[in-house]
C-alpha cells in the first residue's frame, strides 16, 4: 500500500542543499510517518599517498533524472513510503562537501532504513553519473567499486 502524502523530490543540481530544509519538508508533510531516515554522502579524501583534492561529477540531465525517478519508483513499489527526497549534486566539489541526500519517510523505521539503503546502494551503480577525481598527481575517472556492484546485485536478487 502506498500512503503517499506528499510529492517526491528528485533533484540534480550544482548548488549545495540544506538538510534542515529537506527534513522540515518531510517532517511537516509526512502525515502518518513514524520514521524519517536521512543519509548525506560527502566527498572524501581517500587517505592514500595521493589524496583526492576534489571530485567532479558529470551527467546527461534527461537520462540521469529518468534513472533517479525510476529508482524512487522501485523503492515505492517495495516499501510503503510517505515521502522520498533524492538530491544529487554535479560539478566540481571539494573534499568535505555534500554530494548526495537520500531521505525517506514511512510509517515504520524498518521500511525507512531499508528503502534509504536500497536507494543509495542502487544509485551508486545505476544512476548515470561520471566521476573524475582531482589529485595533486592529476585527474582520473573513477570506476565502479566491486562492493557497490555486489550490494546492488543483492537488492536485485532479493538477497537484501
């Protein structure tokens, strides 16, 4: 059953986002929700010999938005959610800056936690973003990580 009280928010943008504003929107509009779960991903330095200085994200707007909306629709088909917010930034981002926000509200915490985890795990492998790391030694395109592929596969096979 889908208890949607508010419309979902799916945004790809260059500018930073306010977690507080998105929380307030879900909190005020979620109606029957007993749980709101937020995940904020940030650009990390990857403590290697040559740390990341910045991360640059490129995308094809129509394809990216369609892909993100499909992920939200899939999450809604699996869990009874009262609201979903998915914000992903593009452009050149410095270490420590916010890059992605996944927020879900539902009647129960298990649905909220599971759906937020599903959205992040599948977004990492299915959303068409191209990432380039800027390091002191130069730039390099980021390839998919094996653990991200495994997590997404587990969701598709029903193992999670």
